[in-house]
C-alpha cells in the first residue's frame, strides 16, 4: 500500500537505495541508505524517515550512492561516494557533507559513477568514471565540457543521453541490449545522433 511521506513536493530523485525530494519552499530532504554519505547530512547513518538536507534547491539527482543538486543561484553541489571522481571536486574521496563544484547550472543528473549537468548557456558538463564512454571522450574528477547547445541531459548507469535545443537527441556510452534504440548494440565514447525533432526523453538504466 502506498505510504505518504511528504507534501508540497515539486521534484524528486531516487538512487539505488536512497531517495531525495525538494518541497515548494526549496528545502531538500532525503531518506534511505547513507553508507557513503549520499544523503549529505554529515553522517553515514541510515535514515528511515526524511531529514532536511539543504535549502534554496531547485533540482536534485540521485546516483548509485552519490547525489547532486542545483540551487536557485545556479550552483552545483555534490555528496556521497566518489570512487570514480563523480563528485567533481578533484579527488576520489567520498564525502558526507555537500560541496559546491560548479556554477551557472540549471539541471543535473547522476549515473552509477558519473554526474552530468547543463548550464544556462547550453553547455553540457560531466565528471566521474567514463569506462564505457558515458561521458563521451572526457573523464576525471573535475567537471569537463562535453557539448554545446544542450537543453537537457540524463545519466543512466553506464550511458548518457542529451537533448539539444534544435531537437537532436544524442547518446554516448554503453549500448547493452540496444538500449539506445539505434538498431545496434555498439558502444560509443563519442556522442552519436539518435533522432531529430525530439522534445523530451527519459532514458532507462
């Protein structure tokens, strides 16, 4: 039976074992697994009910065991597991408290060990592991620019999609079982154009 856990929620994200949501007043809340600090409350304690994690938040992303969120000033904050450098702070050290790693952003998305974010100027940036090409031909523990003219992006476990302002849908990374829908199962570390005239998308993991 569904259980009500919060009211006035405007956006949310779910990771492997943790959940995040933002309420209408801009406060960020989280619950669930916290073994690498992915809730960002300064601890590694599991939370069975929502705890407040931040304020002035407009969008949030939950990865495998890490999290990212964008504040209303465009700043990007990350926390949790950092084994692939996905937190973007230049290290591979996990953290239990959020740290600002970029500015000028409007959206973020988190995969297994990578994070993508889109800036207001339409540039797409990423950081973390790119063993399957999920960050294109970039990788590492600092944000690197991947593309321009981007309006939205989404990170799967080992692949990523992004949508350009001209309606072009692009993919990069792991193409297991034909998850891109391009008629192949070939992986690519260089972004591949999948379709045109697209207005929205929701890639699976």
